[in-house]
C-alpha cells in the first residue's frame, strides 16, 4: 500500500511523516526505514527506524532511487514500513514524470505486504492522476 502526504513547501509534510513513522514503530511487527536526502531529521526519528540519507550512497535519479529502494527491500524481507521524504527531489524529476516509480513502489508494497509512505510537494489539484489514488 502506498500512502501519500502532500502539500506545498513549508506545510509540515516531513513532520507528519516523522510523527507517523515514530508512531508506527511502536506496534510494528517488521522493520522500518526512512529514506531522505538530508541528515537534518536523523535525530527526530525513533532509533528503531533505520535512517538512510541517499547522498551517502550517491543515489541520484529515478532509476537509482528505484534500484536503491528495491535493494533495501530485497536485503531484508522483514521491512514493513518504508518512508520516502521528498521523492521528486531525490529522483530529480517532476511528479508528472514519475509514473514508473509509483507503479514499482505500489507493486513492491503489494507483493511484500509493506506500507510505503511518500511526501510530495504539491497541492491535491496539482497531483497527476496516477498519484491521486494514493492521496
């Protein structure tokens, strides 16, 4: 399942994502990972949530992000929650051009009983149709 947190810049999307991750980890049966492109929020997360800054791994572009997320999931089948903060920023693309990664994440989540929560900087009206179903 994919969950989407959307809104314009400065509306608290990352805080909602962090708060949700910290709340979920209390009752999670599996592992959690938080993927972002900054170390700014590292200490805001519960220590049981794996924190990954993609810059440490030179992940740039949509293909690299897809492979990176798949690698994390394949490396340990116990992941229950994946959080991605600023997917368009990490992928270096506009949301309208990201149907492929959303399809991949949706399939991966369904096939592996995961919940993937993503932040997107856009108003609901600006979301592409393929993303609106997750909002």
